[in-house]
């Protein structure tokens, strides 16, 4: 596993190649343990033989990631296989071309009518969801997903680390405070300007069916004031020592989380969306995404497991 992940690095230096070769050697040094269990009787596997050539290949030709066929394989599925299944196994080329052409026209029609409907809603000042459902004259056909066939333009990845740095440096003095974009050493978090909900702790506890929300927040504030680490679970002990402020909570139902790439700290991954929704008639348990965040950059994940990590539910 270490060898496979290290082999996906976009660039290599001598240190990285040494680690890569060491991971492969570690496998060969310990593979007898697998044979002794009887899981397999030999390792005469062509793919394992191929691994011996990875490091020399990188020295000679550069990172193996450049030879990946994932992009073309995925394009073959969306542009050839799916349209072919929609035909009658006759005249493949013409039917695929006609299918892609019609799919593009349907997608453009859906996009245009959706934009028109949204503009009409904004112009009339309608904000209620029910009104929107009745007035919305046209929407994309949910049974036919055209977006999987239509080539959409590549969107530029926002760098929330740069945005947070600009905010902290005072480049935007009129920005709302506290800042809605902020970072730790490893993770950037972006919030909408306005929270989705504002309510007292007891109201949030009832709405989201989290009976221990009040003591959990109380314990968090108590431990933070004493400089102690926050326990993710277990007995709540701080209720009697710390009171939750009466101002209540601001709750964001959606946040965006971004990390730097594992192999290159100068590059960023696309932001990931975390959402919450309270229990309802259609979703009795609600939806609660969560993330495990490393508070410092010196953690050596995955070698140190969850040591030093923080669990972050985004019920804020």
C-alpha cells in the first residue's frame, strides 16, 4: 500500500525514490509471513515483477503518473459506451454521434430554461420554496441525466488558503468579521456570509435531535479555557463549571473544506462540501457530514493514525 501511494507522486527527488524503493523492499522482506498463513502458495505474479522496474523507470522517464490512462478511459465510457447502450447495436458511429448531438441540445435547453426561470423568480421577489415549485415551468428531466454526456468547462479551483491569507493581512478591510474564510496549518474552511440558522442552544438541540448538545458545548468551552484537549466522546463533565453564552448559535448547513495536496504542499485539492440537515419526515435521521482535521502540519498521516486529530462536525 505504501509503495502504491508513493508511486502516485507527481514529482520525485532522491529522498522520495529512496522511500519508494524502501517500501517495496519492506514488502519482499516480510512476504514470507503471507505464505506461512497459506493464503497463497507463491508470488510468481507478473504485476509484482513489474514493480521492480518502477524506480528505474522514474529515473529514466519521470513520474509514472504522466502515463495514466484514467482520463481517456473515463472519456471512453461517457462518449462511447453510454451512447452505444442507448442504440440498437446497429450503425454505431452514426448513432453515437446523433445521440451526443441530441444530448448536448437537451442540456443547453435545460440550462437556458432554468436560467430564465431563476431570473423570473428574482424579478418577482418570490422566495418561498412552495411558490417556486408551482411557478417553475421547466426543469431538467431527473430520469435522463444529460450532464454525464455534456462536456462542461473546467472550473478554476479556488484557493481558500490564499483568500484567508489576504483577509488576515488586511487586504480587504471592509470584510465581515469574524472572517468567513479561515485556515489551520493544514485545512481551509469557507462559510457563506450569512448563517443558515440562528437559534438558542436548546432550540438547536431539539431541531437536530442532539440531546447532549448543551453539555458538549459547555465541556468544549470549559476545556478550551483551561487549554486542555477536547474529547470527541465520553462522559460530559463540564456542565456545572461553564455556562453556554445566552446569545445562542449560528448554524451553517453547508461549508467548504479544502486541503493541500498530499505530495505537494504548494498545490491545493478541490474544495469538498460538507452539509447538514435536521431530521425530517423524509429523512428521519437527518444528514450530518463530519471531517477529521489535523490541527498541525507535523502529523505524519497515515503512519500515526488519528493521534492528534480533531473531529469537526460543522454544526457551528
